[in-house]
C-alpha cells in the first residue's frame, strides 16, 4: 500500500559534495552540497545547486570555476561543518586544518586530504526556483594513489565516499556490491 | 600522493533512478538513469539527464512529465534491464512483470513494486553536450507504507535504495549510518 507524502526533496541517494572555490580576497572556501550529480557524458559534466546568498555563489560567478571534493567517511565532521558555517563568517580551512591546493586546470582550490577531487569549469548556469544550478565541465579528476585499483580506476571501497540521506538528514557509508551493471539484467532481454 | 586521471564521469555516489514515462501509443516505459539528483528546494525539484535517441526523451518532450522510481536492492536485475534495452524495441513492463500505475499528479506511470515513487512535471530543459537535462518539479512522492518510520518519513534502511558506482559500473547497497547532519560538524564552529 502506497502513502502519498506530498512534495518534498526526498530521493535516495544524494551525494556529499564539498565544493571548493576562491573568495575575492584569495581565501579558499568549502561548502557542503547535496543537490547535485553527474549531468552529462560528452563533455563529462557535473551539476551542483547553490543558493544566491552563499559565499560559493559569489565565488563561482566571479571565477567560473569550482572543484567537487569527495570526502571519505573519516572526514564526516569536517564535511558537516562545511555545510553549517558560511564562508562569509569563517575561514573553514583554518578551522578544520584541511589543506587547500590550487587546481592546475581551473582557478579553484581542491582539498588535499579528500581522496577524490574534480576540477570544473562552468559551462552552464540555470535558475531553478531559489537555487542556481552550475554545470561544470569536468576538466580533470585527481585521486589519491592508494585509492586506485590495479587498472588505475578509483575504487569506491577505498575512496569510502558518504551518501546523504535527504529524509533523515544523516550521512551513511556505501554498503556491499550487489551486482555488475549492464550484465545482471540481461536475463530479461532473452 | 595524487594521480591525475583526466576528464571522466566519475563521482561518488550516483543514484539508480528508474524513469517512468508513457509512449505515444500509451504503453508505459522505464529507463535507468544515473545522471541526476535533487537540484532545488523551493520548489522541490529533481534533474535527470537523457540522450536524445532515447525513447524516454521523446516521451518527456511530448508529455512534459516523468516519474523517478527508487528500486530497492531486491530489484537490481529489473533496474539493470531497464538500462540495457530500449523502450523502442521492447515492452519492459511485460518483460519484467512489474506493474505500471498511472500517476495521479502527472501523465506518467510509476512502478508499483518499487518502494518510492516521485511524480514530476517538467519545469526546465537544458542542453548539456550530448545529454538533455530535464528539471522536474516534484509534485508528489508515494512511499510503501512499510517503508515509513514512526514520523511518516521514508526510512532509508527500509527503502533499501541502490547506489551506482560510476567507476566500476556496479550497483551497491547503502551502508551504515555514520552521523547526524548539521550536528556532528558543530565542534569546528566553536
């Protein structure tokens, strides 16, 4: 039996993306964004939605650049802090002790301690109600070498990303592998 | 030590969204989409990216409506099948035995057996390279009653959604809860 719960921002899973940008004075900033995801393949592109009052909004509008940093579960406190406090009021890198490194493809900082960092150049800006969606072309991905598998591909179990539960407002880990895509479903195609 | 792996569509986690639409002849179709996510709060909105050659593209352009259906892990075979075969060539509901139910808010079918169904009306269409991004205003969410917690909120452990690993092309389950958001990070704000 289904129950209608109305119009809400509930969909599973949501990501935990930490967005790196530079403020006007050159200070690095980081913000926690759950509204986003890959949005195109050719060119590879990722979308994030940000409200206009955010420091990150001003920074992206000025620099046309951002990074998406994927924290491992061990950084859950830092990731959450990046979503609680505004970059207009605090130096979040100083508060957490994390390290901002200037991207080599775009004018935005990535977070050294997080295992996967995506450098993005803005190629689209869309107004969606109170949010502005920035579409970033993925210019490069940097991965901690000990998070790569033998083929040089990021290993999700080593990266240990978090997922955000939009209903309960909790962070969860990624669980066990269930099946290989483009394979397990073939039996219905017979 | 970081290794640069170039421009790829790798970000963790990606969702497993099964998109429900009606074909021109009234037949329901379902497609597996990993490029998407919540993209706005006011109004609640969700984005999905689809290539133009897909049956789903034609259907959404004609109806201005779609559903996002969240399969539980037990439906991994069906979910994968929806991404392997085109609705132009097969009746995917007939093949899988799943049930299409007409939405009561929009002209699109939802999948009865999947625990969480989101009815969407198109409010934005964006071209992003080879993909078209449809922004859907969330008109209603329907949830299996046994997947709700005491407060009437969808319980992620009961919904048991999958995540898609964009690097290894595998489906994974959601793991353990790590922390409460807007809380665990407060210690850095002191």
